[in-house]
C-alpha cells in the first residue's frame, strides 16, 4: 500500500460538513482527488463541493 507522501501527493484535511476555503484553494489546480473516509468523515455536501472545485 502506498501513502500520499510516497506518491508525491498532499494529504489535505477539511471539515466533515463542508469544504474549508483553505482546502478548496489548495485544490484549485488539482485534476483529481481521492476521498478517504466514510460519510461521517466527509459528507455528501463536501463531496459535491469538491466536484464544484474540480469543475465536474
């Protein structure tokens, strides 16, 4: 199993209920993200906000 650091990717944290501005800004140039954790860790609302940041 590889870690984000081994792949050269950052590990970003956000609030479970919404995407924080700091995380959204850090992802502004990202082409994809991998969400780790269930819906208690990252809500559907946060997932939709991530899709908006990525332009999907």
